[in-house]
C-alpha cells in the first residue's frame, strides 16, 4: 500500500505546486489526470524519492519514503516524462548501460546480454535489440524505457506522460504493456490524456492547480452526469452564442459541421439538442471547471481523500 498524507510542495517565488494532497493507492493501476502545470510531475518525483516535499509524508507499507528515499529506490521502476538515450547505441547496449548505472545485475548464471534480451522480449522489442536507437520510433523508445523500469522486478512503477506523442497503434501496444505490469504491483500513471485513464485505470484522481478536484473511477465520473449531457448541430454563426449561454463541454467539427455537447443539470436543453451518453471527457472537463457540474455531481464525485480497493 502506498499512502500519501498532507503533501505540500512550495517552490521559491513562492509557487505552491502541491496543496495538501492525501491519497491511498493499493495494488493495480492508478491514474493522475490533469493539464500541464497542474502538479503531476512534482507529485510523481516526490513519490519516487527524487524531490523533497515542503511538508507531508509518503509511506510505502508504513515506511516513510521522505525520511529515507532509499526505501522507495529499492522498490521502484521509474519512467520519467523525458528520457534521454544515446542515439548511437543499440537498444540492448543502452539497456545494459542503464542497468549497470542502476546497480541491477542479471540473475545468477545469466549474462547481461541475455538478461537485456529477456527484458526486451517482455516489452515486445527484442526484434530491435541490435538496432541503433536513432532509428527507433517514439513508441519503441517508450518500450525501451519500460524495459529499464521493470528490471529488478520493482513493486512500484511510476510512468509520467508515457503516451504523449505516440501514434494510435503504438499507444494501444503501450496500453497492453502497462495493464500487464499492473496485475501484481502498484503502477502510478500521470497523464493529461483522458483516453489513457479511460482505458487503463479503475480509479484516478483529477488534479488542478496542485489540488485534487476528485478521486473517482471512470464509471462513477460518467454516472455523476448521466442524463445531463445533450448534443446538437450548431451553425457557425450561432456557436459563439451557445458558448456564452450554455455550459459547453465539447464542440467537435464533424463532416464540416459543429457538433456541440452541453451540460444541462435541469434537462432544459435548447431545441434540436438530444440527450447523449456522457463520456469521461465530458466529466473531466466539468470537474476542471471547479463545481460546474452542480449539486448532483458534487454528491457523487466529491473530493475524497482515499481510493477504494
């Protein structure tokens, strides 16, 4: 169990990046969803033992990681948002170099080369083990990053914005890898992409300006606004008027026409708007508007301090 209690981080300025975060994370995948600059990377770096908080504690099975970061380091696999690789090295050589830096040795009787190939097989990258990294795609580099993160069989894996910039096929492949890793360990996923959470996470937190807006699940988030989302086609001339007078969650351009989704807690939708099934994107955008979902939604998605197993 990972337990975060009253976590605060203030940078010089002063800039308060985290404002009293409380969270408990059991085994499995847990998502941290929010825009760039919301405090996600600061939170992840503190949990990883790479950044000291201003106050608060991070407990791994009751042991304070802030007081002794080595407790986390011994149990951690970490894939940061930006991971530098030497482009002239092969994937296998780069992985071997990273493992030596981390002090991870292959199992008794196994050579480092074979150990690296085995790790690359786990992330479906063994076919490119001998290829130079300068020829890797973005998804291949991410899989190489995961290979170094899972070396040593860590109990906690932290991945920070892992799917940004990946094409749809690479993103799907990466989803499967992360889902498999979460079966028997804690995986913390930081992202600004709603789809990442919808596909991978049974529970997630929404963070805004260093505070949790909600700790919920995709199903609960959608249920909170069920019956309040409507959509309709709007002419370009009327779009600004709709934005001014209605709570617009999404305005999509479909086949050259504006398909607008609005939130109407009272069900009083404009003419030509029809009820629509809520999406996690709708729920997220409403949560980010600081209470715009109304009393019914607030009751279901109140900012809770703890996740549920």
